[in-house]
């Protein structure tokens, strides 16, 4: 799984990454990029040029500087200070929920026909597969694969330790943590934007019984009720 061709990332992987990021809950010290667009999405609205640096952006040719102007930090109280709105509680919300909150707030001001688009700026790694979709913030430098797996509880009895993949851009690195040698060779330093995939162990019998239990248990209950009623 996940064998991208050069210059291409599989659509299935893109969808999993997007879904994981959308389900990630905003935490303290997260950096968020907030963009306010017109209703048709064609024009970026700057609600306060002095606070977001809109005037400077017109003169600047640096895309990094422009992006930094629309970046906001979630403080230790879970608040983010945004143009016009002031301090807004965002901690505990998913990106989608936060977008809805801000869109409603801006609609109550002078921007009725607009929508909000948000994204994370923090350095983070996404873990997929056996641990489920998780976003792991990189709060320290030189974090290695083993630490990411420990934080995500990624290698247990339901995971294949010999088949871990680290996906970086369009490159895939296969890692084997089932041996000491594999651990020493594969415990590489992760980078922001990396995706770690841990292949889960498939158990067809157990999974099949779990699926059929949704049908079997109600049927057994119904039969039991009929037997009890008929014996009266």
C-alpha cells in the first residue's frame, strides 16, 4: 500500500490525510492560517490591513511573508486574537468547527457574503494505519520515527512492526522495527509534513464475526422473546 509514482501522491492517501487533519482538535500553541474569502472564493478579503499586513503584502513579493501575516497563535488560554473579532476561543474545536465559528462571527460584522478557510501551520507528522488517523505535533527538534510511534501508540498486537512506511513528498521509505538491526537503520529523524503508515494486521475471522454480530445479536434476542412468549 502507498507506493506513489515519482511526482505523484495517491488520491487515497490525500483523502486520508485531509480527513485526519480535519478531525484534529485545535490545541494550545497551535499556529493557524486564517483566510477570509468572498462568497465566490475569487477574492481574498483583508478585514484589517494594519493587523494582517495587507498594505505590506502589496509591496512584498515574498510568499512566505504574505502567509505569515495571516498566521495566528492559539495561546495558553486556548484563545486566538483575530482581526476585528479580537480574542476567540478555538481550543477544542476541529478545523471545520472553527471555520464555522469564525464565518458566523465575520458574517455578523461587515462580511456577510464571505467564507473562512483555515489550515495548520505547525510542524506536525500524520500517522495512519493501525493507530488510526492521528496528527502528532513536532514540539521538539530531531524527533525520530520511534518517538512518533510511541506518541501515537502505533505498534501493538494489531500492527505489523516489519512494515512501517514513512512517506515524504513522493518518496516512500520502508522501515522494519521487528529487529534490532531494522530499528537502528530505520529510526530516522522525521520532518514536518511526513506521513507514517503502520500496516495493520488483518484478522478476517474476527472482523467477520464483528460485522455479523450486528445481525446475529438482535436475531437471538428476537428468538428468545418468541420462545418466552410461547411458553407462557
